[in-house]
C-alpha cells in the first residue's frame, strides 16, 4: 500500500510539473493551436538553446513509450475487471469461466 501511494504521489507531481513547464514556456495561443503540446514545447526549447530537433524528438519518443505502457496496463487488467464483476453477479456468469489450465 505504501509503495502504491508513493507511486501515485510521484506520478501526480511529475504531471503537475510537466504542465507547469508547458504553461511557463508556451503562450496561450501556442497551446490552443498546437496539435501536440509536448512537441511544440520541445521545439521551443530547441530554438531557445539552438539545438536541432533533439528535445522535440526525445519528448515525442517519451510520449510514445508512455502510451505503449498505458495500453499494456489496460490490456492486462481489462479482462480481470470483467471477471471480477461477473464473480459478484453483476455480469453474465459466462465471464467467470476459465480454461482447463486455470487461465
């Protein structure tokens, strides 16, 4: 439980800090017209420090990895949710059936 609460606190803090960074660096017009705020943020940092597409590319890859991780978690837990709901009698009982291997 303690690890879960610590993880939630860390992720929340990182989320808030990322959004504060976006709001500090980007104008309201840039945020409202951008299709991907993180790439616009990276491009702004690149132009500020004179680099060539390093921050925007790194941030885009980071978003892709985060999305893949989130999708993986959703796939792994999605079936368990239906199983648990069916075990409580709130969904069809067929959803509680397991294969011969117990899976």
